[in-house]
């Protein structure tokens, strides 16, 4: 098993997961063990925006070849366990670990008092080997979830996607909206997104969307409060798919963000908004990969 929070499942996390992957079958399952809620949210009592909520994390891990994803409820009882007790009671006895991988900066147990080295020593007494994976660095330092959050908040998709090793994605189900964009000639799908999902800088993005049937379609997405057409202050994620029509209500949709086109702005009229959306679409078409529609 690989052990950690793995929020984002970025390039550093992928290096930690790599040692546990193997050909399917046999007596062992490659397993990632994580926690819910995020320990920061538990200790502060405040919501902690996540790069990958549980369902998204499970999907990304599955794509890497992980066979089993175990989520431990992070409560006071778990937080109070000493490093030795956590290793023996949770990892060895309950989860039946046979080999463990962690990052070099991994800390666990009451007050984060346990280190990766302590885990290795305790697990060794049960005959369980622990692989300590070195930190993954680039020219700016350690690849981390916090760096990715900062880049997304700034609308810096180049940095965020490089650190992730893939485009940042937002998943949700299509819900009914005001249908105003349809009257402007640019129908949109409105995504209901997990409340804990970290949304990037408000504005317009060039995206690729994967539909529930596996179809992949290029388009643009608007993330924000839609100040020209909606005074409610509600944050919305809207996607316009290029050269596509159909009923998506209730379907699961995942959008991958490739380019930040512009920040959110208020327009003086719907005509001005319509003109700008047309410009956004033209720019996005030029900047996205050449294939605008494929079927998985």
C-alpha cells in the first residue's frame, strides 16, 4: 500500500504510488490509503479546498493502475493514536499491509510525531518492508499540492498542469440553468461540482470535456459569478461544447483545463457579451489540440 493524503495525485504522489503497482491478480492488491476529511479540515474546523475530492481521486488512482482505494475516517480517535499504535493497529492488523510506500516527508500519528523512518522501523518488526520515496523536485523546489493551489488561484495553468502531470480537471453532473446562453447562440452545460472542490481563478478557459459515453469534445468553460447576467453571487461552472448538440442533463461530465483565456468581467450589454464569447471560442479553437472531438 501507498499511504498519504495524495490531494491532486500530482507527479510527486505518482512517484510514491509507483512502487506498489504490479500486474493484476495474485494474492496482493495495490492499495492507496488516504483520509477523510482532510486532517487540515478536521483540526481547523474549516473547509479545506481539495484538488481532487474523493471520487476524482479514486478515478485518477484507478487510471494509474491502483486496484483498491481505502479511505480512513479521520476522527479524534485516529488522531490520538501514537505512530506505533497506528502502524500496528491500522496498517498491520486491520489493513494487513504486506509492503508500504510513503514519501520522505510523510508524518503521522498523534501530533504528527511519526516520521517515514519511524514507520519503517516499526513495520520492520512485523516483517513489513517500507519504501521511502525521495521528494520530487523541479527548479522551483518540491512539487506539492500547495504550489498547485497557488498556481490555479493565479490562473497559471501552465505551472499547475506541469506539476500535476496532466490537465487540471473538474468533474460534476449537468444540472438545469437559466438557459440564457442558448439565446446568445452558445448553449452551455451547467456543472454541479463537489462543494469542497478547489475552483481556479474566475474567468474563461479553453477546455476538453469528456461526456458520460466517453466522447471527448473541445470547448470553453466559464467559472465565476456571471456578473453580466446573474446578480445572485452564486458561483457557476458552465461549459460550451464546440460543434455539439444534445441533452446532457443529469449526465456526469469532466472538463480538463488547458488555457486561461481571460478573467471574469462585466459587460455593458448582452450583445457585448455575445461578441466576446465568439472571440473566446475562436481563441480556444486555435489553442487546443488539433482533434476537437474523439470517442473513447
